[in-house]
C-alpha cells in the first residue's frame, strides 16, 4: 500500500513526508482494516510533522480525518460489515480505567492514543483502526465528510465549552478548517457569528456560511466588547488577547488548539476581571463525536474543501501553514 511517512519532524518546506510502499496491515481482534478514500489535513498534522508535538515513535504516518470503507473486520468486531463507510478520528483509544475515563471524561484519559500520532494514520491508502472508536458518518460526499472528523468534532466541543447564551454573539478567531465548520453550525443553530481574520478570502467564506459579521484583524481598531462567547482557532497566543478584548463580562473564551505559542501577559483588570473565563479544549469524547455527527447530519453540515492527491501531502501542509487554504484541505488517498 502507498503511505506518506515521517522519519523525524522537520519543517514542512523541506518535504519531510516520504512516499513508501508497505504491506497492507492485518486488523487485530478489535480492529478494522479500512480502505481510505480521503483524509483531511488538520493543523495538528502540521504540529506532528514539525515537532511542536513531541514525537512518540521513530516513524509515523500522519492523518486523523479518515473516511473510507471497511475492507476487513477483526474477529471480535461485530458491529461493522465489509463495504460500510467508516470514519476514523483523532481519538484512537483510551484506557477505560483511569479516573477521567471512569467519570465520563475520556478526552482527558492519561493513556489515550491518537490516530496519526501514536499509531499510523490516514495519509495512506489503507489504515487499521480500533472499531470501538470508529464512527458512523452522516450521508454526504466522502471528501466533504472527512473534515468533520476532527475539525468538526473539536470545533463542536469548543462551541459547547464557550458556553454561548441562546442566540448569543460568538466570535471566531482564526478562520481555518475547524472555524469554518463550527461557524456554519453555530449560524444554523441560531447564534450570531462573527469571523475575525487577516485574510479577506476567509472573511468572504465566513459571510457565505452565514456570518453576521466579518472583521479584518490588524486593520480595524478594537471596538467595545460585544461578544457573548469566543473561540480561538489560531495557534497564536496573542490572538487569545484579541478575543479577551472583544468579549463582554461573564463570557468564556475557548481555545481550540492542541498547541499554542505563549500567551503574552494578560492585563487582569481589563481583560479577565468581570468573570471572563479562559478554557482550553482537549480532544473529545466518543459521545461528543456521535452527538456532533448526528447534529451535522440533521442540519446538513458540509465542509468547503480543497483536494490534493496523497503524494502531494507535503505541499498541502505548506499551503495550510501559509494560510493559503480557504475551508479545509483533503487528500485523495484511494489507489488509482
Ligand atoms: Zn483513561
Ligand atoms: Zn485534527
């Protein structure tokens, strides 16, 4: 099978992923062998490839927004059949026994594993995955479903943690794959949404997706705080301050980033006092994922995607890093 393999983190501009032929793996007792159709390119992949996240293995195949078909199920798998469409997300496994797992917070599990980070992921034409963490998807085009599997699910958890009041005004800071899906969902759920970005094309997309406002950052002077909630998607600490400046008293700023540059010092009196809250978002539970995918199906949520062939994964990551992608990036992984 064809795989794009990372042998130690390096800047994406140096084309660190290498195309390698490997034997197709056999599924373990609780695993599925999945024939990959598409795999989304998430910002977390960039952090894995460039080493912002500490490498866990000498080599890794990135990719954790996998949409494919079940090719073979392990002997202990009874709820998936061959040929069925399946989603393989970031959360690949949890211990089931730690205090977090036992209290319904498996996203905080002390021993959780991740697709495309602790085990090989979907930048390949086949992948094996634990069937107990695989997800059923709403109907839709497979390429447009792929970004739902991380960008969508994590964005949904961030939206919940940002705790907006009904029809409240929510700010989206940094407008990539996750923000565009979450804004579209929030708009359909009746919230008033405002996108903040330096990129005019991102703001135009936000408008098309139903944003009530689109603010070009770096140009506009900060206005009076008018947001009831905010979500920071950009992996930049200074953006957290921008968001804090825009939220009203009592509002929450949720940070939907697995890695963030340091947050500059916070002026407590101006930016945090007034019971403003700052919260990070770590992964998701399976319940979050199922709830989100069910909701996405009911409201007909679809991502806006740009597609690239698997062998051009390096270039895809360079474009993502440079902010040249409008919506989400998806790799075409099926054997031609
Ligand atoms: Zn656990
Ligand atoms: Zn992701």
